[in-house]
């Protein structure tokens, strides 16, 4: 469903960005491979929220293009074993089905998620937001339907567009009878595994930048 002692210099380079998850202050868990991981208690929920911050050696266009490519999601997002697009309004707004792999002997979960992208030209940022929704087109699967309460990927262009700061935050509940302490234990590794996977994915051969995303970033002045 969802891995984390590097030098202070690494942490100093990671500047926290605006957060989409309400609650108390983020608690730093550690840093590995220049990926900083955090957790946060969420009022009214027994499930913690997770946050990861890192630099990705790829343009904001390339990173954004990978994020909106549903077919590639299982190749890099930690714990996702299946993903398919259900409905598409545009490259920046769509609904998808995801199946999450849960460690044995627990059973897998699935999710129906609406995602949309927002662009902030002044901050040179792209934010991909997501949350769970109900969709009548999704057939019964026999799996427990989990909930993504809130998820964000905030991308900031660096070094004249050559690199991208990625900040991801997620508050997700797999539901069902899994003890919440066990859910929280599993999810501590999510940010590290996901950003590590994203770093590898953006540098794979054959990836094409999304033309619609490119046009919007050019219009916003985010591409050199």
C-alpha cells in the first residue's frame, strides 16, 4: 500500500511548500537518498497523513506528464498494482480506478479517484490534487473500497526548468478491519517509495511529454 539519515545540508535545501492537509505541524521522520519524509496527525482521524519532499532531475513538464499518465501509475507509485482511466475531461481533470497491493495476509483495496491539476504561474508551480469520489461506472470488485481523503503533488520549477522540487502529501484510509496502527506503520514508507519510483520513471526511455500539459505550461510561462 505504500521507505525512509542524511546530512543537515540536504534538509536545509528542502523548503516546505503550501500544504493541502489540515492539522498540526509535520513531524520529520528522516531522510534517505535525499528524500525527506514526514508524518502528521489529522484531527478526527486515526490514520496519519504522510509527506515527502525531494528534488527530481527532470523538467516540470516531464514530471507533470508522468503524473497524469494513468497507465504508468503502477510503475512508480508505491503500492499501486493497477490503474485505469474511467473518465477524462481533459489532461488536467479525470477520474481513475486504482488497486492497491496490501501485504499478506491482508486483502487488497481499491479506490476511485478524481484528479485535477492547477497551475500557479507566479510561484512557478503545478499542483496535482486528488480525492476519492463515487462513480456509478465502476463495477463491484469484491474488494474493500478505500478512501483518499486528500492527495497533492506540488511541483516547483528549479534551475531554469532543468530540475523540479516535488512535495507530495497524502491522507488515505484503506478502510475495513485493518488495525489503524498497522495502517500507519505501512504508510510511513509511502512517500519515500513513491518519490524514488517517480525519479526512476521520469528518466525512462520512451516517455513523451503530454502535449496538452505542455501548452498550458507554456501559456503560464513555466517553460524556458
